[in-house]
């Protein structure tokens, strides 16, 4: 803005207000989703969903495909923060019970959400682009996005067939980090974090009641 000579103090003020509103929305969503997740877990609904999906006795790859399809459908009406903060914790027990690598699952979720934002009938990205280029019709935008949808679908299948595409680099970094000596002060912090109770720990809830 400064280089193009378009910087103005009112414009900076509007940008700050817009940033504050967006950040507040994301933080509010994060807080409410944590409350929702805690109540959801305490009422046993998450366990019910997990047991219902696992009772289908589907192979891990087929179960993974089912979860990705559900996430894809959720990507039509919802923005990604709502899916990541509210719905993914619901699917997490199912994925963990199937012994699916979380890094691999995270990469698949990211690509699936990108595909959902490009797919009709909702296609959030299409409406964003429509606001920028008002002369283009939605039909023209959809026609251009359809080609990228095909590429995205190919990427999802490729990552599912070859998990090393998503896991090789993180595993390499983890191996390099483990080979280095960790200071004693950091080791104590890590040990306390491992021993801290989580919402998934059933014993934590019973201990609190005692």
C-alpha cells in the first residue's frame, strides 16, 4: 500500500477493525468449540458415535474414506475453523481406534477441505471470487474450478495410496530431533505434559469426582 501511494490512516483503521473482528470470531469459536467438545465428551455422545462407526466393522481404509466423505460434505455449509475445532474432535476417536497415522490423516483432511471449498453446489471459494470479479458469472467460475477439483481428487487418492507423501518429511524431522540431546529443564516440562490429564482420559473424570 505504501509503495503504491494508497496508504491512508482511515484505511489502516478499517483494516485494524476488520482484523480485530475476524480474530475475535476465531477465538470465540475456539472457546465455544472447546466447551462444546467437553460437554459432548462428558455426555458420552462422542463414545456413542465412535462405537457406532466401529461397529460397522469396516476396514481401516474404507473407514478413513467414510470419514473423509463426511468431512467433504461438512465443507459445503461450514467454514474450516468450525470443522477443525468442532467436528474433527468427534472423528478423532474413530481415527485413533483404527490406528491411523494422525499426520497422514491431517494431510488428507486439509486436501479434502480444499476440494470441498471448490465443489458445487456451495463452493465457498466461488462466492469469494464472485465478490472480487463481479463481471464473471457463477457458471463461468464453476467451469474453471471443476478442473482444479479433478486435480484435488487425484491428490486425495494419491495420498491415501502412498501415505509416505505426507509422513516422510515429518518423520525425518522427528528422527533428527530425537537424535539431539534435550536439556534437562525441557525434559521436565515434557514429562509434566505427558502426565497431565486430558478430556480423553476417563480416569481423570472419576478422580475429579472423588
